[in-house]
């Protein structure tokens, strides 16, 4: 049986993620970069797809035209194409 903490994570993480996507264009660039990088790291734990970074950048850009990508696929203002 899953622990209460696991149940809370399963319930609340998607809600927070959806809220972050909804507000993405309003977030400061530094926050966008940090969220983007954490999403890539978390995503690589569950899948081996090396194009995840690019796919995530396209996903965000398609929904928020103000999001500018760097040459490496990260959100605007990235230092190394990564946040």
C-alpha cells in the first residue's frame, strides 16, 4: 500500500506542474530556467529519450510565444542552453 506521502505527491505534483505551465510566460527567466532544468533531470530518470530537452522547449514555446529558446533548446536567458 502506498504511503500517505506518495499519495500526496501523486496528487499534488501534477497540479503544481499544470500551474507552472499555465503561468510560464509570467515567471521570471531565472525561475523558468530552474524549472526547465529540473524537469529535464526528473524526466531523464523515467525515460531514456535524449531529445527530452528539445521536446520540452518546443512544448513550452508552442504554448507561450513569449518564451524564447536558446540555441541548445533551453528557455530564454539560459547560460549554457540549460538553465
